[in-house]
């Protein structure tokens, strides 16, 4: 069991035995923590981080999460649980330029919060993870194939002498192969898992009532259903007759069609024969139309006429040949006309009854309705407003098929209204399932079952957090809804047993260095962090949010100031080198040896390039004027600045004469026009009113 150290704010959270036990194991080796939603994975992460931050004060900790809102949420949670000063914390997301991020990684912060994409990109740009004692991967079930988590873990294992990884998830999948793949991707050595049935967890679990509501499709849906099913079966029969589908077409599902598409595209890439490629492309077109029709049929049965009409309108407007063929067939069979006359899907009325019943019994209820489709979310919000239920769509940031995404500011605004009870119902797509700080709710409604144990667990976990919760799943009889419902519940149970058996298969990883020597934090630093302790009744992130923002602005200001100075330094060295140029790698190494961060060097080079003061040719940089001078038939002279006067400068030329230089007669770096500066430049000398003047076209090199 992990002992509490002075860095932890003991009164900020409820100390649970299972959390301390899990954290105690996680500090020893690379650990995967599998806990149902709301059992405190972030608390465990903060406890583990406190161990490394306190005991190894010369090292850093990195916490990653898939989205920026979740990154910020973790930062706030860690500051609530741990005694951290604002200067100890650094958030790095795609909001910041790569050059600034590379600079920030070298900064004095102790704990970094970042998205995995940013960490992966910065590793490519030169970030080294050797000085991190712990990496935390939240929602780590994403660590598959080419996802950034996999690349970051690999870089950490290669660079850190004694790496420790903590993976957190509520749902690592129900497929043994995929769970093993996850463990390999994160180099997991040990698994800590708990379920609601474990004796040390049971006291903290609120009961959740599960309820299925089955509805029947109206008779009016029979005709369009038969048309769509007939068009689908026609294409499945063709795929079967060609031989690319091996099973009975009656038992072909979406996953089969998706797998077939992947196989066909692979064969197209591999075959050298143009005739074979043309044949395969025609099969891909057939597979694509079958998949589109399968989706259309599922929308009709599970979502209703509104969602199907929205989808088929997009099909009609599509430029794809496969979509045009479908639209033509549907038009011929008058499906578009039939959909206009269909009655509402019975799920809508069932949902209204469920919500009205919940709110009449408990008016203060918070409710989330989950649906896979944005079109459905729009329709449901419209219908709920008609019966007097205050609701809002809660969708992701991306734009989809003409539907503008929701900004992070709008998401935060809606969540705040939801917390305050000003908004009773959120109709959410998958964005509400994972990651965002959605408060615990009294009722969760699945508008449709999901064929995924991960999404099933994530949806269900939004209720029963601190009080009794209820889950209602709507399903249409005699459709895939029922199959998906049974599959997701079975997979969730199977996942639990698979995870518990993993420790018999996992083995220790090879580390190429000893465990770091302990170097505990000073009590002076910890005492200073007490200033940021939570104010009674208010979370610390509220009280120090302005200070964090101010600190970040100050960091950016200092960075930009450093970039400006480094740019001057690089320009002078480049000018002194003249036609010889300066090797970029050599220059960067010299500046880094002088304590300048790679990010500042990169930003300075970009700045000089953007201002057209230097040019890069291969691996060397040259003064921009060097190339200009080559193309102008001007004489090269040596100049020295003797005096700076208002509106002009007095220079000596070739150690022989004195001349006047006007600002509009000089094309070169302004840094050179200062007393004592010497440089060679392409110029034309001329007399004006008896005085010698110069027109300087291009500086060739600076002279020390």
C-alpha cells in the first residue's frame, strides 16, 4: 500500500484502501490499471505521481490524455490533490507552436500535461524523455497500431534508464489478442484491476438499475424496410457469387463488409496487373454500395425516418458513383417519397415518457441521452423542447457533413449549465462517453445499444457515481439493436475475466539503468505550495486559474524575447561567415551548449528566414544578401560606422573616406548600423552637393 507523502493534500480526497493499494503496486513497475468509470483512476494517477515528484525532485512526470479538455481537467485535478505551485505545472497541446513547446520541455516545470500527438511530434523534433521518472497514459485502450501512445512509449523505453509507465482505462477491450497488443504497446508488466463486485470497492459503489425498453417498428416502416433489405441482399448475393464472401449472405454484417473492403484495397495495392485492379475496383464499388445500404437499413430500424432521410439526402448529393447508383435505385422505388409519409419512430415517444417520468418524480434530475448520430441528436432536442424539457446537443468539435462542430468554449458552457441544473438533459454523441468532465447523472439513456464493450462501459459509467443511478437502453425488436445489446453486455463480462488472467502472461521488461537515487523535495518548496491550497467550498483551479494564465503569458513573453536575442546572435554569426555560411547542426549545438533551448534556436531561425535575413541551402545558412550580391554588378567596399546622427549615419569606407548614409539608402540588417560596426557590402558611391554618399545594396559579411 502506498504511504501518503507530504506532497499530497490529504483532506482534498477520500482515502480509499483500494486506491492506495493499486498505487502502491503501480510505483514498482509498468502497470495497467483497469477500473470502472468513477472509481478514481485519476486519484490513483495523482498518488503515483506524488511518489515520483516527491522522492525524485530532480526528475519530471508526464501525464497524457487524448484531448485538450481532458488534459486541462487532469491539470486541475492534480493541483487539487497535490501541493503544486503554478510554476511546477506546464500544459502543452497543439495550441502552442512546436518551437515554444521544445523550449518549455527544457523549462523548470516538474509535471507536464500534454496530448500524446504533441509528445510524439516533439519527440520527432528532438524531445528526449530520459529525465522523466513517470509517464501516465490516460484512456490507454487507444494504444494500438500507429496511435501516438505507442510511439511515445517506445521512445520512453529507448531513452529513459529506468522507465515507469502507468496506463489507465475503464475498458481495455474484450478480445484477448487486443488486450495483449495493448500491454505490448505500453510495455506493461503488471495489471491492477477492480470491479464493482470486489469487496474493497463495493462500499464506494452506488447501485445502478439497468432496464431495457423494447419497441416495435410501426407497420408503415415495413415497405421501406423491405426495399432496403432487398437492395442489400441483391448486392450481397453478387459478392457471394463472385466468391469474395464465403458465408451465407443472411449472416453477413457490417464488420464483414468492412473487413472485405480492407482486404480488397490491400489486393489492389499488391497486384501488378491493371486488368486485375479494374476487376477489384468494381468489387470495391459493390462492397461500398452494400455497406451504404446496410447503414441505411440500420438507421431506419434503430433511429427512424428523420435520421435516414438526412443520410439519404447526403447520398443523393454525393459525387461517388456508388452513391449515385443507390440514389437512382431509391428514387426509382419511390423510397424518398415514402419516408416523407412515415410516422415517428416509437423510440422517440418512449424516450419522452421516460424523461417526463424521471423529472416528475425527481425534478432536480440530471439526464444524459446517448446516441451515435448527430442527426438523431438534433431531432431529439427539437422533440424534447416541444414537450417542455430543457435539453441541448452535446457533440464534438469536428465538422461533419455540413454540421458544424461544437467549440470547447461551447462545450464548457453547456456542462456548466448542466451542473447548475439550468439544463436538464444533454443529448450527447460519443464525445460525452469518454474524457470530458461530465458530472454524475441520475439517469442515462442509450437511444440505441452499441456493439462495443468500451462504449457500453463508458456510457453506463456516467451514472451511479455518488448516488443511486439508473440506465435505460432502448432497442427495436427484431433488429440489430437486440443483437448489439446482447453482444455488448457479454463482451463487458468477458473483458473482466480476461483482464484478471493477464498477470500470468506478462513478464518484466529489461531496463538498462539502475533505479534513480532518491532526492526528496525540500519542505520549503512544499510549504510554498500551501499558498495554493483549496479555499473552503471552492476548487483550487478556480482560485489560481488567473495565475496560471498569467504565468503562461509570461512564459510566452520571455520565450519571444529570447527568440529575438537569439535571432540577433545567429544573424551576426551568419554575417561574419559570409559566403562560407554556417552549418545549422554546428550552430545549434554551439547555442545549446551556451544554454539556449532547441526551441528558441529553431524559432529564431524561422524568424530570420521569414524576415528574409538568412537563407538555408542544404544544411547551411547564409546571409540573404550574399545571393543578392552575386547578381548585382556593384563594387564591394568595407564600411565602418563612426557616428549615428538624427536621420543619417556617418561611415568610413575602405579606411580612406568618410560618407553619409541615409536610412532609405541601406538594404541590410539594422543591427549593423551602430557605432563601431564594420562590414563588407555591395554598394555604389556617389557625390551629392559636394558630399560623398553610399547606396548599400547588400551586406556580404560582418567584420569583428
